[in-house]
């Protein structure tokens, strides 16, 4: 649990990178309190800080950072939705629907501009938070 507390020391809107063991697949792993069976650290953090993951659901990293254990960067979704959102699974050209902090990337909250790499999009809410700091 020391690793979870260490990860939580950053701000709530930032990624909380797991400082402990990371498996070859890139996901942080740990054993829940009172057990010896390892599972993903983001699932343990979510269940400790938010509650149980609904039956049949998987936790999707909205921030796309497999080591992140910030429960506000996780969303319970169906396995099919999790695959559709996964980078590298044919979804690279599918635009994200939410920013890494969970704000919708649509309507008045979406700005599109062109840079040297082509079209880029950004979240207005996150931009306002950044400017406020």
C-alpha cells in the first residue's frame, strides 16, 4: 500500500504513475490488501478509492497511461468498448471522445487547429485549468 500512497502524492488531475512492479505488458501489478494474488494496480486503486468494478466491466485508462493508478483517469466499460478505444487496435484514426481528464471532446469544449503535424485538437476545459494555474 506504500506504493499506492506514493502514487497518490501528486495532484488529483495528474497521472499517478505506479512506483512498484510493472509487468512486461506495461501494466502495473500488485496484490490487493490481505491477498497474495497479483492483479492490476489500477484495479486495486479503483476498488479502494471508488468502489467495486461492475460485473463484466473493464477499466479503461482515459489517459492512455498503463502505469497510472489515478481512479479519476479510469472508466468502467464493456470489453468491446475497451478494445475499440485501445490504441494500436485499428483505432488510431478514430478520434478520442474525451480528453485524458475525462472532459468531452465535443461542442464548445473542443478546439481544432493546424500545426506542422496536421490537424490537432485540444480540450478547452483543460486549457482553462492550465491557464488558471
